[in-house]
């Protein structure tokens, strides 16, 4: 994995120390600071979570990206694709549920028909994304060496979710609807700086925060006292946040210069317990206020991913 200029030395060192407890630890790469502020067109050279941004309509508020190629590397199947032996492909899918993937594959339920009639399937997908809340849709990025004619025939046949989809044959990219123009996509939004710049098995971004009422009930503000009340009162506004999930490390990005980074880190322990395992699954939290980042070691990556999907995330809380 290529090296990058570290913007947050303290956070990187502490996270590496946490990961060192495992024989399969992974390095932590802080963002390089040179990501473009506006992404006007799809660029396959970018990390999937950044590359997808120009394809997501601005009306959507939530985005999930799962990088299947990175997951294949994580699980020791780096060369696996649709032409690999069936046994290897089956072993990969048996192991996937133990990882921090945010989907098990949009095409998986239709694998048999796609493989038999069109010689393609989920194992030919490099990464996929879905967006929701205000606008709904998905993006599939197939491997570049897969003949695009196969994808086109499957779309024309209307197999499963591919019915009515749009193919970008140049990039082997399939979208559920029309691609928005640059100014109407997430590529033009300030939240774009939170994505890309690092390898991750999966990434989640929300343009917004998680209201305390959604996490703890309508009367939570009235029930707060002591440290919890002071913590909530000291929270700054949160316009967006991203969570990058690796093999064992989770990195939360809130935006630069977050004076409330340490407060957000301790919210889970000061507020009422959502789940007694939260602090054990998201273990060893550290914070970097300058970069607006929180870091955790995930003891159970799949459980951590499910909490991200369900937005059971105290560190992303806001009062309203």
C-alpha cells in the first residue's frame, strides 16, 4: 500500500499502536490534503468513496460504499474475479459476513442467472455504492477487463436491479438512473472532502447528524444531567460525517478543526448505554481535533458495520 503524507502524526501513531495488538494489523493513512475540492466527473483513479461522488444526486443525504476489491485483498483473495474457480469464490463469500462490509452484493441474489446467461456476476464487481434519504439509487463498478457487451445484454434483459439501468461502457460503470450534472451532485458538496484519500473496505457518509432523540428517545434532553448534560451543551454543529471501515480500524472524519472531537469521543460512555457492547466493538478511541478525526479499533467489524448502517453512533449525535 502506497505511503501518504501524514496530516495527523499523533492520531496515526496511536492507531497503529492499537492495531499492533493483532497479527493482521493494518496501517493507518491520514488524508494527504490534496483531494480536489470539487469533483466534476467520474475518475476511476480515485478511491471508490471519492470516485462515486459525481454520480450521486445532491438530494440524497446518505451514501454507502463497499469496495469489494479491497475486501478481496483483506481476506486473501486479491486476484479473485468471475473467472476464478468456483471453490475460491464460494470461500470468499462465506468469509465476507465477518468483515465490515456494508452490503453483501446487489447482484448476489441473481448470480445463477447472470453467470449462466451472461457470464458475469457479483465477483466481477470492483465496488458498489448506494445512496438514500431524499434520492435513492445505486452504482456498480465492474472490473475494467470485463467485456462491456456482457453487461449491456444483462441490462437489456432486465435482470434483477439491472432493469432500466444506464451503462457507461468506457468505464464499465452501471448506474440505476441518469448521472446528475456536476453542480447537482455530491462532487460539488463540501462533504466531498471527507471521502477518498485512503483504502477502506467500506465507507459511509451522511450529510447531516444523528438527532439525540433518534438514539435515546424524545425526552432525552430533559433526562440529561451531570457530565452528559455538559457534553451535549458543548457540542458544535455537525453538518456531515464519514466513517471509513478497514480490516480492524475505523476512522471517523468530522471535518477540520473540531474543538468538540474529544467530547464526541466520550459521548458513548457519558450518555445512557445504547448497547453494552458499543465500547467493546468500537474500542480504544482516540481523537485529533485539528483534523477532526476519531479513531477506533473494531473488535467485531461486522457488528461495527451494522451500527454504522443503523446510525447507532453517539459520536455523530446532535441535539436537534
